C-alpha cells in the first residue's frame, strides 16, 4: 500500500505552497515594470537597471532588510493578514529614504509552521499593493514552511529592499548644524515597533469593539498601516527645501534613532506637545503604568519621520505639506544627547 507523501506526513505541504504561489502571482505581476526581465517563480529576479542609471551621474545602490516583528501576533489574534504586507514594504522604503534613495525592487520572506495559502496570498498581496503605490517592483521572495522551528500559528515576515540615489543627492546628515529645525511627519500608530510591550499591557482588553478613547477598536489602532514617507519627502525636495537629515523613528524610538544622523558633538531638543500623539500610546502608558521616557524609547509616539532643515526652510516645508508637517524641535550643541521637553505631560 502506498504511504501518504512522506514530506506532507512530516509537516511540509508542497502542494499548499504551490497553491499560495498561484494565488499571489497576479498581485506580484502587477508590480512589474519594463525593467523586469524575469517571471514570478524564477530562481532569481532580473532587473535591467541600465536605462534608469544612464540618467544619473553617479548612481549609488542603497539596501536594507527589516521585519514587522510581533505585529504578526496582532494579525493572528484578529485573523487579518492584508495589512502587514503593506507595513513591511513601507518600513523598508522609509529606511532607505533616510539616505535619499527611491526604491527599485523588494523581496519578501514569509515563514510559518504550516502553510495556509490564503493567508500567505493576503500578506503578499498587501506587499504588492504597497509596492505598486511606491513604483517599486516585488521582484521575488520566499515562502517557508518550517514546523518545529516556528510554533503552530506563528508567522514571520521580513523584507529586503534595494533602491538608488544619485551620489550628489545623498542625504548623510553631515551638513546638520546647531539651530537647524526638526520637523516631524506624523505617525499613525505603532507602525512596526513596540508590539511585544503593547500586546502585554493590552492583552486582557476587548480588541474588537470600538474603544471610546481611540475612536476605533484596539485591534484597528494596532494594525494601522505603517505609512511610506517617500512622496512627502520628495515633495519637500522638489519645493527646494534643503533636507539635511532624515531619521526614521523605529525600534529605540527618538532616543536611539535621531542621534544616528547627527554629526559629532550635536544633540537635539524635542518639544512635546507640538505634534499629535495617537491616543493608542496613552492607553498603553496608562494600562502599563509606563514611565514617559520609556514610552519614547520603545515607541515612535507619533513621530514617524524626523526631517532636519535650515530654519529658513521651515515655512516652505509647512506650505508644501500643509497640516501634515510639524515643527517639533531644533538641533543643539549637546554631544549626541536628545532631550524631550515636557516629558512628564500626559499624552
């Protein structure tokens, strides 16, 4: 008697993996541009960069890899998988945007204990939509089924992005000087960081029903999609704003991320109360009795992307992005120290 396929019996379903690929093909192909020379399912993605690079005097490739962390646990609790694909693409776009790059292509990695083709297709479909919005190609990826490595029901999502910037358009932070203004492009929520703490303190609450303090459910607030700041930053530069530095506020919050772009000897003062803080942060702080400084070390606290510009460019920036860019601080002589004023005020 023929035994059940041994690989499936061991926990890996090749047929389900192929079904996932079939379900996601159309969404992935929709991201393709004339530069793509390969097809979905190829061993490697082929991208013809010659035509794009020929208009640049000195093209520089910029690459980054990141993940959505335990935001996948939120998606699992709500059984909603279409948003985290957006999150990982936009997170990676924002990381390379810090150095002035625009995205060329993206690759995803989705791993789980047991493949669910519909679930994987929803995740990758979200990533494909985000890629289309950014003019970025979803050129390849990997779907891995690894029972014994991942716990049942667990999902891991990671992305890699490659972008390009002309050398004379690189944003390095090296021209930042004392007195420069710090502007903020706002965050809509946690984005892709701090979910282990958030889940811990909110675990016993109802995540499905509308919450009076949030104007939406806790689940909706936690799954709010990490935005891409590509178009706002491009608008600022097109308007002639001298963007001297960009800091994507991710894991480590303002305290760890802003100093990464500052020249030696410089620090920053951030004035709390000059930007809107999404109410989900106050709920987390109250429920967990968390010190305000710890909140700014774990979460973005509403500061999605910090933009450092000369003080004379602030009005141009604000008129270019009316109502969506906030003057939140300035650069000071302070040897890498970030001070957040009014830290004790309630969110």
